[in-house]
C-alpha cells in the first residue's frame, strides 16, 4: 500500500484498491514516464481515473472544484458516503463543489509539463470524462468512460456535462470560416466547433459552424428532447439558437 500523506483519507484508501493504485501512479509520475514513456503513462493514468470514484481522486491528492491547485482540505466531510436521493427520487445533476459528501464532481492535476482534468456526470457518477493536456505540445486527449473520444480533433482541455449524459467540449474551428481569426490559448481559432458526446449511447457528434454561424463562445442547452446550439451566451439570453438537434432516447 502506498504511503498516505493525509491519514484522514487512509481509511478510505485501505478499502478502495482503485484509489490506492491511482495514488501510487500519480505520486510516481516522473519515474513512471521515464520507465514506460510519456504516452503510455498518460494512457494508464486515464484508465485509472476512468475507474476511480470522486473520493479516490480526492484521496490521491488531486485539486478539486473548490481549489484546483491543492488537495482536498475537508476529508472529514468529503470522504463520507454521498447524500442519498430525496424521497421524490431527485438527484442533483449539477457539478458538486466541496466540501460535500462523496467529494466534488471535478478534479485537476498538474505536473509542470502536463495537466489532467476529470469531470464526473450522471446519477451515481457513472460517467466520467478525462482530459490530458501536454503543455509542451499543447495536445489534448479525451477519454469518456475509458474510451478515446474526439481523436484527431484539437480540443479544449475542459468540458461540461448536460444532465449527466451529454459532454460538451469546444474544439478548433475551420480555417475557411469567413469570420475566422487566431490568437493564443489551447484553441487558437476565435470561431470554434463543438464536440457533443452522448454517454448513454457512446456516440459523438462534431458540429462545425457554417459561414453564417458565428460561434465565438458556443453554448449547448438541453431543452426537452432537443439540444440547442447557441453562438454566444447573449444568444442564449435571447433564445436565438443556430441549431436544434433531436435527442435520441436513452436505452432502458
């Protein structure tokens, strides 16, 4: 068993093999990359995060939604079992921010020349998105529920869940767009595309803006049985979507 720096998480790690393995692999990042190579290390870390619970991530020392640059400071609360659904069967689908029972809904880790982000979604945290960004090469890789998503696309290093089912991530837009311009950042294009991954079906759509669609800060809203794509936050306020996409019913 790896050394536990914060004994407040020791009890949890002793009953969670995935958490203990994640802690060991994360602590050994430098040695691990030297031994197996950068790409293999990242793939193994993504696999461990894809099997981990929010409490495993907190116990391993990742930063959380409350403070991304340091480990959990409220283990006495966050290591407790998550709050049970209400009598009406309602479960909060928004991102949890600590200190909360069961830990936060998002975590961050940094090792100088790479960073990793994980976002949990769905009732019972059954879905998770893992982003790996190589800050030296600016490459971003994404796994959802352990499977690679968006291969070949230039993705942002963050995303958000809609209703715990749809992961929305911005991606670089087309060079040929008449309004296209460029600048610094993870995404260099000012007009961007949108990746939407449906975790219920394991399917992915890449939406590329048409010449008349000025997606400077596209927002996706789940409305009933549709996904509505807006060019900006102002367009959301005006309820002026560029596209309305049908939603396939979730499997029983």
